[in-house]
C-alpha cells in the first residue's frame, strides 16, 4: 500500500510546484533573470610613431684659396711658388747664388721682351763709354769687396718688378741695382744666421733663405712673388 502511495505523492508535489509558479506569474512576480550588461572596451587609437626625417645638409661651396695671378702675354701659367710639402718656394739657394748668368744673356732677354731696357746705357766708373744694362746688372750683383754674390738674373728681375718695368728718366740704375743686391744679400744672411732662430720660426711656411729674401723684399705679398716668378720664366724660358 505504501508503495502505491509514493508515485501519487510525487505527482502532488510536482503539481503543487507548477501551481505556485502559475500563481506567481499571475501576480506579476517573475523569477529574476540576471542582467548581462555588455561592456564596450574602446580600443585605443594606435599612435603612429613620430619619425624625425633625416637631415642631409646641402653642400656649402667653400672659398677657393688657390691664388691665380693675372698673367702678362707670353707668360707661362705654371710657374709655381710652392714646393711639394706646400711651403713657399721660389728658387733654390744654388740658383740664387748662380754666377754663370752673363751680361750677354741679360741683354738678349731684355731685347726680346723689354727693348727700351735693352737700349739703356749709362756712364760708369770702370769705363769711359756708356755701357748697357746687362753689364751694369752683373757689376752690381757681384763684388768681392762688398761680399756680394747674387745671380744677376735675380737682380734684374727684382729691379724690373720693383719699377713695374717702367724705365725711369732720371735714375742711376747701377746705384739702384747695387742697393737691391746689398738688400737681398743682407736678408739672406739674416735668414741663415744661427742666432736668428726667431726669424725662421716666424715664417715656417718659407722653404729657404733665397725665397725668404724675395718674399721680404716685396713686403710679404704673394702676388708680387708670383709676378716675379712668371717674369723670370718668361725672360729666361725656365722657372727660377
């Protein structure tokens, strides 16, 4: 009998639950349903990396330090006044002291390039007749008593360049040439004097005493030195 009542009991319980649920629904009471709220997570806007453009500077034209002398007609443009290490170098000591330049060679060079100078004559103490400039230059450059031993070609070019090759009307060219030789000789001796180390250290760009002598004579002006070199090469067809 008890076994028969058990199914009936289950049916009554289930029916009771259904009835209670229907009543609650009728009264507006609903079983709470959890509310699911969707949370929108905004993705951060990707930030583009800051790219600094690489800067390539424009080439700035550098000043040209190469000296270009204004050349006279027939002057070769390759008479250099610097040696391989870049020092100022006009001529060698040997060329500065060369005694083989004759008056005939000087007169010939003047006749080709400066005819008015070639025609110049002057009375001198050692001759009863006027002598040409070639003889005057040689005598003014070489003198044992005055300890003068300058290449006459060096004296001639220095004389002409100092006067811009304008033949003066009332000038004793022998005395002028002698003054030039004595000044060149004195400056050359100053350079080689062992006690004048201060002078040599003051001009480290100068290669030798011969170059310093002419550099100093023309007041340390490179354009005058370049002109001297060009004229020497033009008159004697060889660089100094």
